[in-house]
C-alpha cells in the first residue's frame, strides 16, 4: 500500500487512517490555542502539556464561551 503521506511514528502517525490523522491535527490545534490562552493570561507557555489534557481544556473553554453567548442572546437589549 503506497501513500502520498510521509511516514510517521507513534499512534497518530501519518501512515494511520485519515480519521486518526484528523484527530492529530485537531489535537495540535487545541495545543496551540491553549498555549496562546496561557500567554494571554500572563502565564508561561508549557511545551510539556499533554494532548488529552489540552483537548479537554479546549473543549471546556469552547463550551463555556458558547453558553455565555447563548445566555447573552436571551437577555433583552436595554
């Protein structure tokens, strides 16, 4: 089986099925966003943050923001 993707190592390597590669991309995105959020909160970037911890924190942040937007839309404009 040949692939245009470069070979990789580990569970989320590039030679894994596309859905795992997509999970890896989303995990990377969450990792970078969490680093940006840390910097915005005057904290140091932490390159040792794990993917699972970061994805959980990212999802939690996104859900809380969505709830605040939904709540703000329900309030009447004064």
